[in-house]
């Protein structure tokens, strides 16, 4: 089983829960796909795009549930990142976890990545 991860704000996720579907954050909407990271990429993604931010959630999805709408594309540092070219259906989400800040102001992924 391969998991992919989305970091998003609590507010954005509450909106998704109300609608039953997640359309993505601002950057996702402007890029035309929902940005995900692998377990190996998630911490760097958090440091680069969410540094010092609180009130975040880590969304875990089994990649195989997303079908052909999930594309693996070259991005940062030549690595392939998972991009979802469709809204994320909440039924496909396996786990939603708070993403806390450690004392060093980096996000704490302890026990969250598989």
C-alpha cells in the first residue's frame, strides 16, 4: 500500500467536510490539480510551504484509490510528486491528523507517515 499526503489548513478541511468533497487550497486551484507528497517528501513540503504555520492537518490517502486522475509528475529537485487532477472525495481519505509544531518551529510528523 502506498500512501500520499496533503497538508491543508483546518479551515479548508472544515469547508471540505461540509461539502463532502475537497477541491484543494488556493495554489491547488490556480495550478489545476491538488498537490500531494509522498511520506519521504512531506516534511520538506511542510518546511518549504508551511513553515511555522499552526492550525494544519495532514490528510492521508491510499494512492491506488484515486485511479487515473492521480499523475506522478516531476517537480521540486527532479522528484516525481503525486498530483490529483480531480477533487478529492472524502470517502477516499483514510486519516486526518493534526500537524503540530515542535519547539524548533518545524512540524512534527512523529507516527503520522507510513
